[in-house]
C-alpha cells in the first residue's frame, strides 16, 4: 500500500461498523467482508455519500455534466 493511496470509508449497516480502507483495496475488502461475514449478501459498501460524490467527479471529468 502506498502512503499516497487515499482511504475510503466502507460501511456495513448490518454490523454497524465503519472502516477506512485504502482505495486500491476497497473492492476486495468489501467482497471479502460480505462473503465471510454475510454469506455473500451485499451489506458492506462504500459510504453512499462518498460514492455519489465520486460519481459526480467522474461524470464531470468525462464532460457528462456540461
């Protein structure tokens, strides 16, 4: 993990937990948590507020909001 790798909050409402995960590890961390703790059901996720903000940034960068 690089010290330049930003962290992203991952929430699991079922476990009532929040953790900061390096961006490069988010997908694997969420997959592993849901598989190991929730029998594959999708409970853990990137904080929805952050996910929405990232979607807006990507859409703006792609010129979709112009």
